C-alpha cells in the first residue's frame, strides 16, 4: 500500500516523531542516571590510565600520608592500592570513599 501526503504535513509528522524520540531518550537517560559525576581533571587522568583512587586523592589535594592517616591505613598499603598491586578491602575502600567524599564505586578501576 502506498500513501501520498502533502510535504508540509509530512514535515510536521516527522518533526513530531523526532520530538517523541527525543522525549523518550531523555526519560530513559533520567531513569538510568546514577548521579555520579566526575570533574574533568579526574575523568581525564582516569582515562589516561591513573587509578581512580589516586585521581580523586590528587584532585582533593591530599598526600598519600594525609589520606592514609584519615582512614587509618599505612601509606605503603594505600600506595599499593593506587598502583593496582592490591585491591583493598571493601571496608578500606568505603572509608577512602567517605574521606574523599565520593561514592564507593567511583574508586573502582575501570
């Protein structure tokens, strides 16, 4: 079956369809948004290969020693986590996340 419609009507229908798709996409993005935002300097350094813990620590202006003291771990242990030599316990990562004011998942390697 073939239907012929005037061009101006077709343009309006097409615009409405595109608007409906845009609205559906926006609703989906809002529904799936986890709220986690990365400042540009943190995102860039993580994409370049830096461990997220180090990226956030440096962004917050903390030394290894200062962050280690805040969460009650040794500086070498923290360094091993940042270098990917150790994963760190869930409890330690949670304390680090709290100290850095970021969600736990923001410290997990990509």
